[in-house]
C-alpha cells in the first residue's frame, strides 16, 4: 500500500535492514527507522504512522517504558518485537498500549503478516478505504507469501521462512542475527567470505565493521550445528581467506 507509513524501532541495524528489505518487497514504500525509544517518540510527534514496530530491548528507555508516551502521541497499532516469552512480559506489553507481539528470533514474513493483520483491523478508520478493500489487499498479499526454501545439510536443516534451525531432527533456538548469518552461508555453499564481506552482507553496509562480532556469531553457529564445535566440519575457516559452509558431499580442508 503506497499510502501506508510504518515506523521501525530497533537498535540492531541488521534487523532494521532485514525488515525494511522485506517490507519494501511487499510494497510498503514509506518506512522510517530509528534506534531508540526517544527517537521513536519524537518521530510520532512529528509524523503520522499507520503502524509502529517497536523493539522492547532498547538503549535508554525500553520499548515498554516508551510505549505509553507513544500511545499519547498516536493511536496507530503497535507491534512489539521481544525476546521475552513469559505470559507476564506479554501481558505487560498489552497493558502499556501494545496491540500485538512477535518473539525473537522471528520469521520476517510473520512480522509482515502481523502488520497486515493489524492494518486490516485499524486501517479503514484511518483512510478512505472500505473494510472490504483493505481485507482483499491483505488476503491477496498473504496468499502471495512463498513457503521458502529448506536447506538440508544432513545433520541440520535451515527452514528459511519458518525461521527455524533443526539439528538431528530437533528444533534449536537461534537468535535472529545468528540465524541470518547461517542462512546467508546456506544460500552460498562452498563459497569463501572474508569477515568484512560477511559483516557487510548480513549486518548491512551502513554498519561499522567489527571482526569480533563476526567471530562471535561464527562460534554461536558452530555450537549449534557442529558435532564438535572445536573441530568443525560444516562451517570451516580457510586460512588467510575466510569462512565457508561446506555442502554435504563436497571436499574441503580446515
């Protein structure tokens, strides 16, 4: 919908980049991004948004703390992004003015679906569109969402749009950026990437390169997919060149 304005609030540039990329593909053309609750409040005071995607864990005031003030500035639906999964945390989010939530790590297409669901309920009262027009848009858009690829490496499988990692048949929790890095490797098997290339491709070209961040996430992937993380057979280091994910059946050396 080219008339819908969205505000994304998260302190992780990679998550903002990922969500914005997916939303643009879904024809949401007016997207603003900020990294703090205070900046989100200022944005809402100066512009009209139709939906706000608000991370709970923010520097300064948290999403839960800033939400009541945002609610005073706008009646736009608020979708929380949260790593907290207890009923108390969810109820707190609703109590301070939230309308829905998605638990991290999340499938970005689930966020898109929830945004469209919120717009389906709230948009008719904020635009000249009728409820049937909005409902038809949402129905058509959701029907177009693909099921996504499943990358099978024998010991583990990565389900792209389900946002799921399964190791030896069991679902394994995987933080959003760890999952995004693993997914990137899965899409480019047997190809060597330097740490700076990985940072730019996964964290985004606007982020400040940090080799240690890449190393930490490489280690976290190995902890999940390798039988022995100290002697990896899937995600290996090619000395002097970088890292690659070895596809089953290919020949490589650590």
